[in-house]
């Protein structure tokens, strides 16, 4: 264009014009537009390639069943070999997905249709619970197979519980022999902890209860359970799932009584279970009795009505008197808000208990009842520290009110007390017990006379003029008791306790003993 001379020379005065266009980016193999539009991040995680030996073969339930049945048939009746086969197969077969099919085969020999029947067109195996011998030893061996399998594959635990719940609902579809085998197996599995006692809820199905299937199944189940463990362990398992008070629901509503339950299970050889249910029923009745008793006391119902109600409940629920006196004592002590000051609570307690003495006396007609009451008083005074110094005063009050008698008090003092506050309470009772022992040596008439007025537990006796004890004005008896026609008027001698400043005893004395 410019020829050989090239472009014309730029004059020195000509201005320099710079281009505003940006130079093209260097060639990097990525287009400029792609660089502007960046790729968005994805949420897909990193993929790990599963080793071929860890890959599980996926089957439909029928194929899974065929594989398990074929393996069990090859192992035969050797349950050790069965356990090893199941352990090894879990690495290849999808136990998690087909847990229900697996357990159906191990229990019934094949997949169960609704209602508990086996489908005719399905493969079956005789290596299962229902085809085994009907004895406890064989069921214990099968329980070990289930136990090992679930310990090895922990995720099967929930599926196995669901399977047993389903099997219990299908009981009507099984033969009597099959039900007995399942009951024994279930009892063993409950005993070793493989199953939770909550599975027994299935036995309360209305149809099973109505036809007596639940009760008959429970007999076999509890026999094997108690054979493995004792009744206390069984009771603890039932209590943990709040089923300890529901066992009578195994019978129809018109037969849900302690008497019927006791008779049925005792005749079946389960006397321990019968006694347990009777005790549970009694405990429930005791709680209801105490609740109603407290309500009656808070309303201020007459004692005769309260006593009548309690005696009816005793007869109805077969509650012994020593148990009832404990309930009455607890109810009496819970009806008042006690003073927090130790020096005032004793006076408050004496006043309160004096009011309720007739109620307590109605349920201490037996020596064991009196001893039970003494132990309840001891425990209460120990547990409530403000009552520690009130123990002896409460006992003396009950002695005077004929709630307690000499023999139970002496027995308590000698060897029937408990360890709670033992040294403190025995020291408090020492002088009173000595007085009781001396009173026993007196004639029966004199002992009765002394009892009617109360004990002397004081430390000092002072005689005043005319044989009357020197005591505060509040202790004086201005008039002696009326004399019999053939006897002269006998003056009174007051026994005054200088420790507590209370006159406890006023005893008519013979004239020849007064100086």
C-alpha cells in the first residue's frame, strides 16, 4: 500500500492517538464466554466403588426364600450348622430388606400368608420351629440360633420384635402344637433379653382373649420364662413396660377377677404367678384405699363412717389389719402441715394424734398390728428430724388411749425395733419400759387401775399434805373419785414429771400407804 518506502514518517508535532480497544486475551484453550459463565457446584457426594465381595445380591421375596430354604435344607437339623449358615449368608443376602421373610422361614418353614397359613405354591423347609420337637430343650436350642443371628446383625432386632408381634396375632391360624412351641420359644427369648416384654400386648387382642387362646398361650410362655428366671425377674420385666397390672386382661371382662386368675394359673402349675398377681391387685387396692382415706379425713367425715369403709375394703380386697394400720397412720400424718420448730411440733403432734386415736385404735386389735404401728412411728420420727424428740410422747399417748398395749411395746424395745434412730429412741423409752415391767408384776386389778390413768415416767415424786403430790395448780385434782359404798374416800397422789412439767399419773392409793 505504501510501496517500498513503507509508511510515511510521523511528524514530531502530530498527536499520538491510542486505541481504546482492549487487546484480545491470550489463547488458553477456553473461550472468553465460557470463562464468564462458571460451572455451578453440584450436591452429589463422592462415589466409592463397592468391593465385589461386599455386594449383596438383590432378590424379590420369593427368590430370597428359595435361597434361604435351600441353604437350610443342606445344613439339615444341626442347629450349630444352621447358625453358621445364617451368619455367612448375611454378607450376601439382604437381611435388612427381607427380615420378615427370613423370620417366617425360621419359625414356620416358609412365607406366611395373612392369618398365619403357609402358601401352597411356596417352597418349605422342615428346619424350623414349627417342625421341631415339642420340648423346652429344643426350643432353647432354637433360641440360641435367633440370639446369635440378632447379635451378629443388630439391625434385625426391631424386625424380629415386629415378627413376634405378628405371629402372636396369627395364633388362631396355628395348631395347638405350633402354639405351644412358639410360647416356649417366646418365654426363653424374653428370659435372655432377646425380646422385650412389650410384645405381649398382642395377646390382648379381643378375638384371642374371647376364645381363650391368649390365656392358654400365656401358661406355656410363663412356664418357660419362669423356668429360665425367677418370678422376681419376670415381674421386673413386666413392670418396666407397665404390664404388671394388666395380666387379668388375658381373660374376658366377665372373668377378670383375682379369684378366677388365681384358680386358672394355679391349676396350670403357676402358683408363683398367681400369688404375684394377687399381691399386685392388693397393692393397687391399698393405693386406692389410702387416697380415699385421705379425702374422707380432709372432708372431716365421722370416724364411724371411715372405719366402716376401711373394714369393707379390707374384706373385699383381703387386706390384713397390719397393712391397714400402716395406711391409716400415713393418712393421719399427711392431713396436717407440721410446724418447722422442733419445740412446737411435739405439742402439735400430741394434740393431732389424740384427736385421731379412736380411728387408730379400731385397727390395732392384733399384736402384730400394734407392732407395725410402733415401727411406722419409729420410721416417721427418724425420717422427719423435728419428730426425733416426740417419739416417746407419741407412744405414751397411744398407750393411754389404748391404741398400744404393754406386750408389743416391750417386744419392740427388746428386739423388734429397726435400726433407724435406734439408740435415740431406746434411750427415750428406757424409763417407760421399766415402769411397764414393774407394772406387770403387780396384781391384775392394780395394773388395770394404773393403765386407766397413765404411766409415771417422771424423775421425782414429792408428797404434800394429806398424801397429795406437790404439783402445779394445773395438776391438782380437787375432787377424789367417788368411793364404793363399802370403802372410804381415798385421796389422790399425783406423779409429777419435772422434765416435761406434765402431770401424767393420778393413782388412788390405799390409806395405809399414805404417811
